[in-house]
C-alpha cells in the first residue's frame, strides 16, 4: 500500500517519523516500492544536508545519490532500538558528505605532492583547509558523544530542525531535547578545548 508523500520535518511529525521507520524496515527486506517512497520523503532533506557540507551543487547531487545507494545496500544495519530512521539517514548523509570532502582534500594533496597541478595557496584555500581540519575535529568529537546527544545535535545543526520538530521525531519531550542539546554542546566544547 503506497504511502502518501509526507513532510517529516514539520511540527507534530512523530507519526511521520514512524512511517519513515517502517519504510526503512521494508527497504531492509528488499522492498523496492518502499525504497521509492523513502526516497520521495527524504531526498530533499538529504540533499540539503549534503549541500551545506560539500557546497558544490553537482558534488552534492552525486553524494545524495550515493547516500540512497548506501541506504538501499545497508538498511539492515539500521537498529530501531538506537534511534529513528530519520536520524540514521541523516547520519549516513553527513558521513558520505564528509567522506567526499576528505576525498577531495586527499586528491588535492596528492596533486600537490607529485606536482600534477599548478597549485598556489591563497588565503581562500588556506581558509578552506582550516575549515576542513576543524570540521574533522568536530566530527571526531561528535562520534564520542552519547548516541542521544549526537542524534539531537545532528538533527538540530545538520538537519536544521527546531527543538519541537526534534522532540516529535524522537518521541521525547521538548525539555529532553533541550537537555540533550545543552549537555552535548557542553561536552563538545570540552572535547574541543573551547571555553564557554
């Protein structure tokens, strides 16, 4: 039975999040129709998250397609006991985007080492490199957070969701979301050596 396209990113979306959970379980079982429905539901948000990280639109389109290929191939790895499908999908998207950034950086480094490219470091390139290094530090610190905090921060900052939207998706009170965000940010600052 086809599911109507839904907006899982708006207030009162707990039921919609459950639909996405069920779709991902069906995808894990090899249900192609469920995969199409999941794509319809999540493609725009996945693309937005990826585009914010890789910046280049054509690269973001490629990465978004890679995300959905990975979802199809590894949907069985999703554990509904550890969080919502939406959070898992956004984590896949973020990791794929970071992998693309690292790959691009490695290619640039390789070109520089072997002299294949005329490479002139400018302030812009130095700023981008510094941003990439900082992004990797933050990603590493995020991995060390407890799952609940990492998921809340990811949905808020990478997914662009409000506290209310996150609460609806995770099925927890707004106060719990705020606590997870606050505690997670405190822990991130500590991990990164940033003073409040």
